[in-house]
C-alpha cells in the first residue's frame, strides 16, 4: 500500500480535527491560520492515517499532534518527521522543539536527531502556547530540540 504525505489545506481542517479528537488530543490552535503547518499521512484511498503539526514562532517551531494509526510503518513516521524538517526550513526556522511525557519515546526522538534539553532552554515565545503550559504541568514532561 502506497502512502502519501502532504501539507494540509483549509479543506482538511474538519477531518484533521476529528482525527486528533479520536486520538484524545486537544485541537486548540488547529485552525485556518495554523493548518498550513500540519502534514497529513494518507493511504492510497486518501484516508488520513497520520499527522504531525507545528506551532510556528518566527525562528522556532514547536512540534505537536503526532498521531499515527496502528500498523503504520516506522519508515513512514521517519518520512513524516523529515518532511516537517523541510517545511520548517522553508519557513526559515532555526530549530524545532517538542514536548512529551512519554520517556519510552526518547530513544526514537534521539534517533531522529533531537537532543534532550531543560525547561529553561525553551524559547520564551513558547510560554504563550497552551500546549507548552499544559506539558509544563505534567510531572514527567521532557523537552527536546532539533537544530536545523
């Protein structure tokens, strides 16, 4: 089965929000202004099988909303991240950051080239993000950085 990764458009907003809600993720900030910072992984029938989004802050991007349906190949997840790196470069960003409370995901992100950082190493602009404020209140939250 051949998958396609593409940048989301305004016509994808409703489908993306439903996909994220089914995965029990918040959809705050997923709107017409931010939709161009989301990538969609679709199967050959056009069914949404995964997504990765980014909150854009001038020189930095905050990754969010990584969701893939069970059975997606690891290779597709790597390609999704690679395409997001390309999108961030196109937008002139210097670094990508992510927050997680799943320590078991750390080896995967390190394999992708992310490095663990402390809370104090986050760009000041991120503290306006509902996502970051939520993650800061989770006891076992981790932050990672990828330099472009």
